[in-house]
């Protein structure tokens, strides 16, 4: 990354972090949704510890995925509203670099807090102790992938008035592999099986998304604004 691109990256990162701290609901809402969604499962299905232990991995991962999806609307909408998104697109700096900075901010205020909160909710779901570290690692690898892939859908729908349903239809199928391997790794850890393969695949998905998603999201932003 060249010096000018690095300055553009850090400048976008600082600006978005400042805006997020002014809109604290963007941080609180996904965490509240995550906590409420996980809490409702014991109330709505069964409070039996043995049953909850069996479904804990899936419940935690699905809730984290939906909480991330819920927060994607804020990724580019505010910039679209105040006109700064157009300035980013016509900037001489690579758009993919600035998109990557915005995705990093989204992960720092959404994915990372979800990752840190998940082990505490896992206790409530009676997840066996063998699965705690694997749950943390899978979320640490998976939530950045969710943010990166979600940025593509947010960029494609940024110019539309009602983006929720369309973005869900676009992005949710791409989230399924992350969900499968994330949940599978936790279940394997609980059953005493090897998890290295699951983690390696999740790492490969993260690296692929890290390279491809900012470019795709940048192209989608140009299409949305020109369209």
C-alpha cells in the first residue's frame, strides 16, 4: 500500500470511528439484538441444559450472523445521505482501500464486540467448556468475512430506499458457508474431534474476502451511484 493510499486508509478509518462514536446506537443495537436473540431460545424452546448444549453452537452463530446483517445498512447509507460517498468515489485514491477502512470500522464496532460477548452467552446456553475457545476463534475468523461480504450487498443497495429485504436476499446465501464451517468447528470441538480443517477453511475464506470484497464493493458503489 503506497503512502498516499495509507493516508487515505487511516483518514477514512479515523473519520468513520469518530462518526460511530457520535451514533452509539450503531454499536449498541447489534449487541442488543444478539443478546435478545440468544436469550429467547431457552424461553421459546426448552430450558433443559442437555438440549441447549446441543443447539448452542448453531444458535450463537445464527444470532451473530443476523446481528451482523442487521448492522450493514449503516455501512454506506450515512455517507450517501451527506454526499461524502460521491467524494470517496471520485477521489484519486483507490476506492477499494477506503472501502476496506470502512469495513474495518464496521467489524471493530460490530463483529469484535459480538466475538467478545459470545462466550458469555455460551455459558447461558450450557455450551460445553471444550467449545469456548473454538467458538471464539471461529467468530474471530468469521465475523470479518461477514463484514467484507456484506459490504458488497450494502454497496449494491446503497441507492435504494428500502434495502433490508433485498440485501438479505443478496448476502444471506453467501453467508451460509461461513455459518456451516463456524458451527461445524464448535460441534467438532465439543465432540473431541479435530477442528484444524474447519479453521483453515475459514481462514482461506477470510483471505479471499479480504482480497476480493473491497474491489467488488468499490465497483458496486460506482454502479449504484452512476445508475
